């Protein structure tokens, strides 16, 4: 039967359902309750730009079209021609007295002609040399890195004497937005963000951003955690980037310098205990 | 008018209903919990990957994670 009992510093409430007594409230149980609340305004979460490294991987051939031609040289030469001039015979004179005739011998004349040399180019031929020369080749990688930052964002609740009270759990109610849209180093697009546009609650940690390789494997994670430790409420910001290799040689990551993301959050933090 | 205390054979109400036998007040229960309270940090990143620690304390890795974080199991509560 449903009932209430109070004895020996214990209050107990029982509800009877289908003839079975179920405890709905019992001060002997550890019952979670909130012992304090904190408001943390304008908390900035900042992930710096990723970095890349250029690695020399060797010489790379550069192809080239080769233009080829030859010349035919014909040396100059002389040509000669001769002209013969016949001799002349002077007939004798018979009057008034006989005189003998005379003969003027013939001669010849030579003409020399020089034919200059010629230098003629043959038709041009083309061929492709796949390794006409070489250049240094590089491969770009996003640097693997692990970064972690821990800051105190609030004090834990204290009792009436000012002593810090240990808490068993923390529930965070958050509102916030991404104020800098970090880009995936490979693409002109922002990294996917897991932060809802409205108020959301979480305990422990929350994933903020991630990115995967072409095969789906994760290579980038950005998270934050809110938890009590050492009398303080801590905010831990973590980033882990695995090495990411560019798919083509000699090409840097075009958006590596735009990969920084920032967030601004307002937290309402509930500090809870199981025992008073 | 608010009821300070009401006791009937089938129901107990106190403090204007803040304590009501027909409600379910969650209590710590390690043996048969209905849900768990996460007690602290429950994710870690390393090697470009993520480890998520389930409320029951088991690790769920994404295949890239290469760290050694070990979170703690949540505390079970019963409704």
C-alpha cells in the first residue's frame, strides 16, 4: 500500500503498483540533486590553423617537344667556258708586187664563273622527349599534431564556511555558435560543425568538428570537455590531426591558412551530488 | 491553495507536490540502473581519431584513435 514513513532520520515514500511496493523517494538512497549553479559567459574556444610541410621526394622528369632539322651544304664551285678566236690569214698582195701573205694566229678566251655554295634546311621533324630535363618534386602533408588546452572557467560551489564542496556530476546547458568557420584544408568549404544552433545540454565532452579522408578514416577531431577537477570547473579544448597527404605532387593545401575555427559559448552549469 | 501535506490510502503529497508518491525520483542504483550520469570527461582525441567512453565504461574508437585515455563509467540511477 502506498505510504509515507519517517523515522530515525529517514523519510521514505512508497507507491504500490499492482500490489508491488515501489520506493519512489528514500532519503537513505543517494539521490541526485543540484547544489549549485554557475553562469559562464563568452567562453572562447579557439582552434588554430593547421600547418603543412613540404617533403622532397626526388627529381621529376619534364617532357618536351623536340624540334629537329638538318641542313644540306653544297660547296661552291667554278665553271669555265672558253671561246676560241680563229686565226686570220692576210692574203698576199699581187700588185704592184708580190708580197707574201701573213697569218695572224687564232687565240682563245676563257671565262670563269664561280657558283656560290648553298645551305639548305631540310623539313623540320618533331619528337617528344618524356624526360627532357628534371625538376625537384615535393609532396605536401598536413602536419600531425595533438593540442590540448585546459582553463578554469568557474569555481565549484562552496559551503557556508567557504569550503569547496565536491560535486559528483556536472550538467552543462550551452548556447553558442561558431564565430570563425574553419575550412577543410583541401576544400573551399567549412569543416562540419556538430554544434546545434539552439541551446543544448551535455555531460562530459562534446564533439565540435571532424573531417575524414577519402576512404572515410578520421584524420581531424576537435572536441571540448567540461568537468570538475581540483576545486575548479575545467574547460579542456583538444584537437587531434593525423597526417594528411596531398593527392598530387607539388600542390600545397589551398586552404590550410583558413582552417582556424573559433566558437563562443555561454554555459549554465549545474553542479550535482548524490549525497548531501 | 497549495497542499502542505496530504496522505490518503493511495497517495502521499508533501510541499505542494514537490514530493509526490506518484512521481519517480531518480536514485543512485548500481545494480539495475535505468540510466547513467556521466561523471566527467568522456571523449578523447589522438592520431586524428576519437575515443568515446560509453556511460557503461566501454570504449568506442573510430579506427584512427591511437591514444590511451580511459574514462570512467557513469553512475547508474534508477527512476
